[in-house]
C-alpha cells in the first residue's frame, strides 16, 4: 500500500471534504484554515485540514456563525486540529446559546399559528396585527417578532 501524501492540493481537499474551492479560499481568508505555498505559489494543505473542515461544517450545521467557529478555533493551542475532547468542551459552551435559539424558534412558531404568511398583518385573529401601523416607531421589520427571535419574551 502506498503512503498517503502529507500535503494536499486545493483540488484534493475540495474533493475529500466536499467543500468547494471558493469556500476553502474564503475560510483561509478568514483564518479558519491555513495553507502553505509551493515555489510555484500553489496552495498546499496539511492532511489535518480535513478534520478542521469537518469541525467547521458541523458547527455551521448546528447554527453557529463563522465568527463563533473562528473564536472557538482560536482557543486551540498552536492552531491545531480540534480533537474529540475539544468538540465536547466547545459544544458544551454553545449549548446555552443553542437552547435559547431553540426556545425562541418554538415561541415564534407558536405565535405564527394563526398567521397565513401574507404579510398584511391585518387579520383580526392575528396576534401580530399592527393596527394603524402603531409600531412604526419601533423600527423596521416586524417588531412583535423581534423579542422571540432575539431571545426575549
């Protein structure tokens, strides 16, 4: 059996990870992953970038922003690849935020039961009804939904 190469091209990383070339470059610009350059100025990635990309994509799937992911990755010594214990520690720290988001979405879902989604907000039975545009002073959007979305009451 032949030995696997230590360094991977951007094409190899894209194929193995399922992350498009453009996203790899974007992640690199944001400091989420790193590459080295060859004498011909081509990107080469350490094989461990595949685990780092899996970490990034999983964190995104649970609703974390790239800023949250970047912040988490900066807590790792020497910019190393996250381990199972790193994931456990970081995911525990995210549980409060994720629980708040879940709660807000459930409350939002419950408030929308009578809304038909037409945007008129004029139904008598609609709990979001904004008679005479009273809430224009509260700013743009749907002010009655903001507390649910932002984690309020």
